[in-house]
């Protein structure tokens, strides 16, 4: 029942639905990271807010538009289409998006003067880590998942 309502929301309001979904996922991800991985003694609520905000206004809407465009750009079905979308996604879009995300994150944390040093220090390693994690999953995403659910 919830899934049916989610699909209906995706049909009626795809950008809003994906923005809210992304916000919830980034909120949960940051809380898990702080509490279970970093085991912080006290939550950094500003950090959580910034991640959640970026999920809402940047990640969800941007990925919706990108995946829609990508599916129109690469109209090939099956594994060849999934591989083509994967290559464009991971080797063109992702490096740019990671840079934008990192820049906005540092700026919203109130440290805009640290954007360039942060990018110089962490951008490449973040892109490589992204590739290591997301290349196999994005192939599965592009091959098996309907475009509206990506």
C-alpha cells in the first residue's frame, strides 16, 4: 500500500517526491554515520541539517533531471544501454556533481574560503571512492530499475 502511494506520488510530483526521498535518505545516512560509524558523543545537528538540506534541494532534484536526460540520451536497451549510461554517469556527471556537492557542503558549513583547499585535498579520492562503490550498483540500477525509480 505504501509502495503504491509512493509510485502515485512519483507520477504526480516526481521532483518533489525524489527530493523528499533524498532528504530522508541523507538524514538517515548522516545519523547512521555519526552514531554508528563515528560514534560521536553528541550529534552535530548543523552537519545533519546541511546534509539533509542538500539532499532535498540538490541531490534529489538534480539526479531526477540527470537520469531522465540520460535515459533519453541513451535509448539503447539491455546491457549495452546500461553500460553506456553507466559510463556517462560515472565518468562525466559524477566527478562534476561531487565537486559541486563538496563545494556547497563546505559553503553551507560557513567555510567558503576552504572550498578550493577541500577540493584539492579530497575531490579525487572522493571520486575514486565513488567509482569503487557505485560502478557495480549503477550498472544494476540502469539495467534493472525502471527510470522513474532511479
